[in-house]
C-alpha cells in the first residue's frame, strides 16, 4: 500500500475530487486546509507569504497509484509557480479502528 499526499491550490480541489471519485474502486480521501510556501520564496519573507493550500491524503493499493497521480497532476496543473507537489510514501500496516483488523487492504 502507498500513501499519496498532495498539496494543491484551493480553487483546484473540487475538480480534483470530482475526477478522483470517477476512478473505479476509489477508496476515499482526506482533505485538510493548510498554509505553506515552496522554495521560490526568499528566506526573509517566509512567514509573510504563507499561501493557502489543500492537503489531500489517500491510502491505496500499489496498483492504483499511477492513475491517482495522473488525475491529480492533470487537474491541479495551472503551469504557474505554486501548483503544488505530490509525495508517495510506503504504508507498512493499516489497522481498522472499528474491528481491530490489521494489514487491511483499504479498497
């Protein structure tokens, strides 16, 4: 399993989510509002230029990673600085709180 974490511009969120739920067996998504800056900000201005972003978190089987990355990349793209970033992390174990099941596939 993989965790996909993406930071995107807020005005792109609706379209990204709309396209993600069209993927067969899409397991679900968490969205958090956050603020931050990228490497294109001069160090002295970091706290003055924190930009609003949406953080999308999705845990999926390895076979779904590429299709999800393709959707996020296509729908969040504007071509301007600040479009965001996607990170992929290995998930070693998942535990379903309701039942206590371990190593649960989340599809």
